[in-house]
C-alpha cells in the first residue's frame, strides 16, 4: 500500500465522526422533512430551519455527498434514500440523535475497555435503570426510542415474512416486542396468523397505534407483562427481536427457557440478532455493536457467536438450530421445541 492510499483510508477512519455529526445535525433539524421531493434553494431551506444560509448550504452539500440529497442548479431535494428519513415514509427510519443517551457515552470507551463495564454513571451520573426509567416516563423520548427500533423491525420483519414458512402456525408472540412492528409485518403477509405483543405498560399506547395503523385490530392484541416471568400468552411461534443481546448469559437462559416452556411441541422460536462469526469477528455493524453493548448496557450483554447462541438454545431444550444470514444489521436464528 502506498503512503497516499494509507493516508486516504486512515483520514476517513480518523474523522468519520464528521459524517456521524453532520448526519445527526441534519436529522435533528428534520431537514429531510423540510426538503421532500420539491427542488428548493439553500436560502429557502435555511429560513424554514432558522439557520444561516451559508451553513445550510454546507450541510446540504454534505448530505449530497452521503447520497441523502440530490443537487441541481443550486437547488436541493431528497434522494430516494433520504426520503426514508421523513416522517411520512412508508418505513420511517428514526435515526435522530436528539434524545440519544448513547452518543455521549462513546467518549468513555477507553474506560469501558479498561474496566469491562458500562459508562452510564460516568457519562450521566445515573444508573442504566434510571436512564431507561427517564425514557419510559417521557412520551417524546419513548416515541423517539421506539421509532428507532421500528427502523430495524419493519424491514427485517418484511424479510422474515418472505424467508420463513408460517403455514403450519397460527399465533405469534412478539416477546418484549415494543410496538409489535416486527410481528405485524409477518401477520400482514399471512392472513391465517394472529399476533400478541408482550411488553411493559408504557409501550401499550404505541403498540395499539401501530396495530390500528396496520389494520390489524381484529388479529393483534397487547398484553402487559414481564418476559422474565413465565406463563407467556399462548402462541406457537415466539419472536425475540433484538432482545437477547441486552442481557448476560444467565438472563438469556431464563428468557429462552420461558419460551421453551410456553411453546407447544413443534413450536418455533425466531431470534433476530446480529450473529458474530465463531472467531468473534464479523461485519462492521456486528463488531461495533459489540462495543456498544459494553459501553451502554448491563455487564455481560454482548453480540454473540453462532456457537454461543446454539449452546444457549440447546441448554433450554431447543433443537434444529439454524442460522440464516441476512444482508442487514441483524440475522435470523431459528429453533424448535421437540
């Protein structure tokens, strides 16, 4: 590798926070909602956003470089990709960092690595439980948080509906499923299926809104409950969507055993997680999320390898464990109760 090639690569790595910062600023300003499909000048957009025209032009140019905005004759509009960032998108991608507790915590990564522990108290002088209680008690933050989760659950739920055969099943439990958007995508595409979401009480309103939006009121319900307590609502398929990586192995086993006991014979569990290679390598998202789990979640939470998931599932009694790799931020793991 030539020095100039090394410079280009390392320069991009060292200053990648420029990209993240500019994207966060554009998202927080809701610039994509203001742009839409209509060509507009930087001056016009700057008035809507109450920012300086020159600063607006610079930000829009950065978004053009990221393929989020198109540019022609000194006017701008959203690209097809940028349109996914609008509130009116069929699948809104809620990547705003306005209410994110995580953004600030990454500056303490060296301390997390040194002590192998999360950084809530160092970054915010609060425990993880206190931070999540703050999110769940604030409607604006709660909606922002679940909009982010739905950005993953909806597209990956659509892929799941296309890849898996649900013809022999009747009812899906979306465990700790938030709005239930993951299961809803599968139920919408399988008219014989019904669904139930189990999650905490503050999420109930958001889930009912999602159910109504998808026209599933007669086939979907929400049950207030705790996934660490057994006796789940009756279902022959259980979805665990971005749940297990939040917890240490002991708590994961508890959740998976509850699933096993709840399912009938031949029942299926579907796990949506990014799965690392067995040597702990992986794609960009997998290895970076593994660091995120160290910084921002309880001790022992992590992205796991295929072997680690296989072991957890088999300890609970599941058989036929299968990994389905997706070209997405998550993969699918399937297992069955004998």
